[in-house]
C-alpha cells in the first residue's frame, strides 16, 4: 500500500479515536456530576424539612433510599478513575492525530523514506496507547466514524 494512503487512513483512525474518547470522557463526567449533585441535594437536611414532602412521604422515602444506594455504589463505579483514564487516552490520541496531520500536510515536501520513518515513529507512539479496561461502545464508534467521514469530506450527510 502506498505510504500516503497509510498515513491518510492512520490520520482518520486517530481522528476517530480523539472524538470517541472525548465523547466518552464528557459522558462519564456528566454522570459523575449528576450523581454528586443528587447526593448533595439529598444529603441536605433542609430538603427533608420542606413542607411539601409531608404530602409526598412515599416519594421522599424512595428518593432517600435511592440516595443511600447511590452513595454506597458510587465509589464502586470508580468514575473518577475512569474519567482520568479517558482523559489521558484522549490526550495521547490528540498528540498522535496532530503528528499525523502534520505529516499529512508535509507529505509533498518529503521523500518516501522520510515519510516512512516519521510514520513509523508516530505508529510506535500509537501502539503504546493502552485502552484496556476502558469502556467500548460499538454504536458510538459507528456514529463517530460517520462524523469523521463527513468532516473529512469522504462522505456527505
């Protein structure tokens, strides 16, 4: 395969990964924030003293139970660690994408040997990215692939 095609496809793959990990890290951050807000509201003693809860005592009991369960399972979900890992992966992919884009833009000014050498260097960095134990969402991958193809002019909406 021609090196320029390989660089192009690797750049698209890196673009897809940046978008995928960015989307996932935002999604997990939103979930973590919602959980913390919910727990903070439910932990407030003043919430329990609001008069309208007297008419909705069963709802108050259900929300209190949900808050207790959420407080117990929240640390087990390890959202903080997952968000940190997602952000780290995203940062690494951004660097790889930037390197591929730079290589792509300079491809006409470099000899084939230079392109191969630089491609190999970037590919080595890419191969060191460890995505084990991180969430994989196939439907999201397909959505992001479509997004990349449209943004790069490969396909139209």
